[in-house]
C-alpha cells in the first residue's frame, strides 16, 4: 500500500449519552471542548449527533455522541472500547484539570503514569470512562488548536484525542488483525496492557489493547463507546481500503458520505472501526464564528427540517 493511503492516526471517537444537554454542558463548560456541530444521526433522525473538538474541528480532535431514545445503560466489561483519551499540552495541565474536577465534583483518580506519560483518569455522569494524557514528552501526530473562547486557559486546554483503550478477550487474534490489516506496531507493554501506534505515532495515533479474558462481556448502551475512527487523507484512500477489505473477505459498509468527512466501516471482532477522511471538515455549512450553534442537517435531510425540529428536543448551544 502506498504511503499516502495508510492510516494517519485517530480521527474521532463516537459514544452514547443518556442526555445530550447534560453532555453538552459537561464537554463545553467543564472539559472546555468546543461544540463544532449539532446535527442528527443520519440513520435515526430522532437522535442527536453532537461533535466536540478543538477550535476548528481539526481531524483527530473530535469526540461525538448519540443520545438514542430509550437506550439502556451499557455494561462494563471486555470486548469493547473501554476508555477514550484526550491530549493536553503539559503535566501542569493535568494538575489544572485535577483541581477543576474537584471544583465540579467530577469523579476522578489521582494523576498517574502509564507508558512513560502522565495521565488523569475520570468519568462523566453516565460513567463513561476517559483520561487526560500529557503531551509533555510526546512526539508524532500534531495536536489541534485549543478552543479560543473556551472556559479553560489555552495553555492547559484539551486539543486532541489520545490513545483509545480497547479491552479484548481473544487478544492474540485481535492484536494480529490490527497489526496485519491496519499496520499498527506494538511499541510498549505493561502487564496485560499493550501500546500500539500507526502513522506518525505519538499520543494522537495510538491505541491501548488490554488482554482481558476475565471480565464479563460488555454491553452497548449509554456510557459506552459506539465506535472508533482513524484518519485517511481522502476519498481515493477510502477506495484503496475498500479493495483491501474485499480481498480479505471482510464485510464492510462500502462508501458512506457523512458530509463533514467520508467514511468506510468494518467490524473487527466486537469492535466497529471506521476509516474517515480529513476533508471536507465542519465549516462547509457554518462559519467559524457560529460553529455548532444551529441545528445542521445533511443535504438529504434538509427538506425534512421542520419535522425534525418539531420532534427533537431543542437546546441552546450559542456561546
């Protein structure tokens, strides 16, 4: 495969929340990430799809959420994406957020070290698991731009996705798939935890695989992650990967236009993996100044706007 068609790093993580409004306030008011798009699930118009990112929605900085109606709470366990990481610039930023979490009564652990980098683990109101990871000793995939009008000082603010943790009971086979299919390399091990990276490497292009055959099977629902997406340069690269999947006999979604990026989905064991392009980005239908403030709809849904706005619970995301 040509270099320009290979995975570049993390693109986004999509999870599920019990409450889109509470989730919005948690991510903007406490974490200091910018809501760059407020839309609906293209396959379920009764479900919000919100995108939180850096100042401009740079690929590799985005955490997105669905609020599926009547969705049960997920169950923790194995064979799931078990934790999402966010990058901050320095160790001092972790100390800032530790104090902030105390102030806002966010459940968290003390700052610790994993794979040679400082991390701060925490949970939201749905018990969704996250961690902040310091870029102080980091090299590799470039981070984004902190939200300029956010509540967190720019020198401390979240500005990208960090390593995504995946717990797996059939560890050897799964690890072999990520190395053999996607080109990840295992670079460190601590006990039953393995650090893999792809592309430029570094915090923005890594996953943590956990060898976990002891825990019960996780169940999808709010408080759990839906899927992880990795970056590709463009649509041409998506076509290359669709051909790879076909040759390997892997059932896949085929090309999907998500309007803010273009996608291809495949399931590796229990884990849904999306490949997503860097372009066109989030400013095609909204200017920088008012990103995320209005309900954006994909073009094929625009003629149903009145109905969608009548059935989805509105919330004010103007700043």
